[in-house]
């Protein structure tokens, strides 16, 4: 195989970029790699940034002396053969470990100092477990694996891709990203059909995770417009993805309060000749902000967006009412929520509005497995939920459209075997502000609506 | 037709999807009818392999070519998909579809049995997707296909746990790391409106039915004043009259008389009156369908990590 091809620059670790450091415990840490500096990993030791800059991602390193690292390849748990040993003779015994807590702490400290190798440390802990020899080979291996996770000074340099960043927040701080799980985010970008040329409208209350998704899935040919509260964007996750300036140039921000052009007049062209340097700089800064605002407003006003992505703390119906006019025909709309109830109301709204078709609520379900020869099973603890999605397609209402031929409409109360939703008239009367929102007269009405329909049709 | 760009006006020869109702869709080519396989939803999760524009990827087998479209969308405009199909007819159909949908320059399809002949690609791709009966047979070839000095992702899609077992073994042997396996589903929740009346409303209507029955009974057996009523029998009769007329005016008004009993002083409805719209208290709820997809396939992921010397 060819080894002398130059790897793409984007796939080598660069100075000053953000990376994720994954520890044996499974925990992640985000680090910005300042050249010539040291990164502390607590009980897992420390390393120097220069030792990983310029190297590929995905490599696992071992801290073998103080701040010194070398690539590490783990022996695999699956190599263990099954034996006759059982746990029949192993009794619950808190004193199974002969080493005292202090002795272990001391060993750990010398491991961090680089005086004791972590393999020696684990060996020592294993040796001193009274019951170790009675364990099955597999459970011995499992025990060693557990101790390695605890004491091995290993870390992996992980590229902050969309998947990894999403997973990082889901594990570390899920409230920040509104509990979006990777499988749900995958579905969002798929349903939203985001590709190279997409112009995407995003309502992101996930500190920028959705914006990251929209930006990574598209290229120079595309634009992303983020609606936000207030005048200054706070999408801190963007920085983790190390986007180059030309990518960030494709991202435009617009405050909810400045959607309309009338709201824009906060900048006055003044005579710059009499300004001193400081005043001039301020003036130019304001001009730039103003020009950006005008650009964002024009982008929104141009409409015809290719996708609308929403993950917000605000009522999705209220957001849809504001933004749907800017979404092009046949384009997908994807609303995420960690709870189903807001989506129910939004789906009900969509069913009564002529602007949407095929609204669907789905729940993401994901189960991870341990895969080992002869010992494959789902993990004992799994993520309980990945949130809910409401997806729909934006359509244009054409009240003047007349069918070429049509059968007379059946009585509206005809029961349907599929139990499909009836036209929810009450909601339509109450919550639809636009008078054009007509009640769809589907012939499928649920049996449950029968009584109501009868009452109303009198 | 541009597969990656939306257009505003439908033109002759365009591939379109027609919604016959709010959730029933039929794909059509404008002019000629043609079936377009779109298992849209189930592809979402396979995208967990971090595809972005510009990346290169291998897919096998091509099958209907539907996932190829999904991949091509993510890799466009400057990435590339190499897809392999050993079934000649499927290969021909897919190849034609890539042409028709304008993605032929992004997708190279080969008629090849990769289990026997490998991919014939070295040191080039960032991701590999396997949908084969025996994925473990191509793991070594996949390893060679990865760009050797950057990190890459492999995903294998198999319905059976035994396939997963063998694939994981092969992946471990070939030096892949971070091997994980997931079962992923998207569970539909159907929206509906359901009545949610209170039990008090139910009690109330049964109560009024009982009262109607009492009136009828009282009419059928009119005289025999009861002991406690003896003291003021005239007053009771008066009360009863009032009750009868009163009920006809208010609670039972407007309800069609179906099985009422004729009497001298008017009709009394004995049927249980239906709950009013207000009492029915319609609520939006969701309900899981009777059946849903229980298993798509197991998704096995593995990472190709470049080998570094110490």
C-alpha cells in the first residue's frame, strides 16, 4: 500500500485547533492546542501539545514517563478463552483486595509521577486480589480491563467532527445541546436534506450544534441563516469544530427583533472627516455590523430556503408561524424537542394548515451492544431516550386549484379503519391566525371524531 | 434534473413525488410513470459515519441504489462514492438511475463480486459501508482501501447477530479499533384527537337517564302514595308535574326522541344522551401504531486508525 501520499491537511492535528481528548474512563476533555504547552489529565498524567501536533487523529497514546507519550495498541479482550472456572467459590468480601487504600493511592501518585509504569500498577492490584485466581478467564480479563480503565494512562486524540462533538455534549453536558443524541442529529440532517448547495434556516437553542451540522454538511456554495435572541450570537460550540473563516462567512445571524427591514435603522452615515481614530474605528465597526445585518435581512427576505431546522426552547408553532413563509415549496422542515408534547401541538397545527404535508412525529431509539465472541448482549445500561422529531414538507396552498374530475365528497363523518386524524376544527378556529388556513376535508376521519362531527354538522 | 439543487418549477422529465393524501406519497417521473425507491427514513442512522462534502467512500452492495443517493448527497460536490453490486440486473438498473438523476460523475458503480475479488482500491477512501451477507470476507480489502494515514470509519449493516460476531472478529484481526455495535430505530408516534371526558360528565348523563326512568315509572304506577309522602300528597304531585315539564324544557331539549314512552303529559327520552362536544373534551395525543419496524439491522461501527511507529 502506498504510504508516501500526503494526508489531507484537515486530518492531521493542527496547532491552535480544538481537539477532544478521550480518556480510558470514556470521559472526554476539550483542549485547544497551544504549541509548547502542557495538557494536564489528572490521574492519567499529562502530555505536551507539541507531541501530538502534526500527527493523525484517532491515535491512542500512552503516558509512559512524566509528560512523555508513545502510540499505544491495546490487547483485545476477545482473545480470552472460556474456561471451566466458575464464580461458585467467590464470596462477597470487601477485603478481597490486600492492598490498603493508602497503598493504592501511593501507587497511583507514583504512576502519575512516572515512577511506576501503569502496567506494573495494575499487575500489583491484580496480584493482591485474593479471589483473582478463582475467577473465570473471562472474568479475570474483565477485572483487568476494569483496573486498566481506572489506572492506565492512555488517551486518544479525537477529531471534533459533528458526530464526536454531539456525543461529547450528550455525555458531558446534555442540557447544553437540548439532549440531542447522535442518532437524532443524523436523522435531522438527513430529513432536512442538507447538502452542498443548501440554503438552510436554523433556529438553534443548542449553543450552535445545529449550525455545526448545517455548516459541515454543506460547502462554499451554501448559506446558513441563524435566527437568534438579542443582537449578539452565542453559539460557543462552533469554535470546537475549528471551522475555517470561509466556512464561518457562510453563516449569517439575524435577531428575531430585526427580521423586518424597518427595524434596521440604528446606523447613521456621518461625516467621517472630523472623527478621530477611535471614533472612526467605532464608526466603521458599526457600519460593518449594519452591513452584515442588511445582508442577513436580504437573505431572509429572498426566502425559498431549502430547509428549516428547529431545536428551540420556544413554542414550535410560534416559530413555524414566523418562518414558514421563507421556506421554499417541497422543502423539509425538521423540529426537534426532547419532549413530545410541544411537537404534538405543532403537528396538530401542521395538520390544520395548508402549508404543510406529511407531518410525522418520531422517537429515536438506540441500543448499544457489547460484542464479544459468544458473549454478545445489549449493554446493561442504555440511553433512555434520544428525543423526538417532527418532520414535514412545506407546500404552497392553491385555493383556486380545481380537480379535473372529482367524485362528490363523502359525508365528513365517515369512519375510517386507519383511525386517521379528523380535521381538528376547534384548534383551527382558535389558534390559526391567518384566515386562509382552511380546514382540510380529508375523507378519512377517525371514529373517535364521529360524535363530534355529528354534533357540529347539525 | 439536478439531484442536489432544488428547483422551483417542475419540468418535463423531472422526478417528482406526489402526495395523494397528507401521508401517502407516490413517486412519478413527469410524463412517464416510474417507481423510485425511497426508504428515506431508514438511512438516517447509517449517516453516523461522519460524511461531509469532499469525502470518498465505498459502498457495497448497491442494491436499489437508494442509499447511494443519500451518500452522494452528503459527499457532493467534490467527494466520490465507489459502489459495488454483484447482481448484474440490479447493477444495470442502478447505473441507469445514477445517470438519470445526474449523479453519475459522483458515483462510480462496478459490477463486481467484492467478496471474491476485493475492492481493487488502495489508500483512497475515508469511509466504507458494508451491506453484504458475509461482510467479514471484505474487511481486509476494506482496510487496504482506507487512506492509510488519516482516521476513517467503517459501518457494517447486518440483520443477524452471528454476522456481527464474525465481522467484529475480522475487524479486530485487521487492526480496526473502537468497535461498537448499535441497534437503531425511529419509532413513529401517530397524532390523533381523542375524547377525554371526565367521569363526572359520565355520571351526570347516567343520572339524568335515571331521573327520566323515574318519571316514566312514576307515570306507569301513578297513585299509591308512599308513606313518607302521605303528609303532603298534593304537593308531591305538583312537584312531579313541574319536574316533568321542566325536564322537557331543559335537559332533554333537542335530543331526538327515539325510544320515548308516550304519556299524557309529554314524551320522556329514555336513551342515554350523548356527551356534548364540550364534555367530550377532545385532546391531541399520540399513540404508537399497532406495529412498527422492530429491526432494521445491526449497525457495527469501527474506526481505522493510522499506525504510528513509536
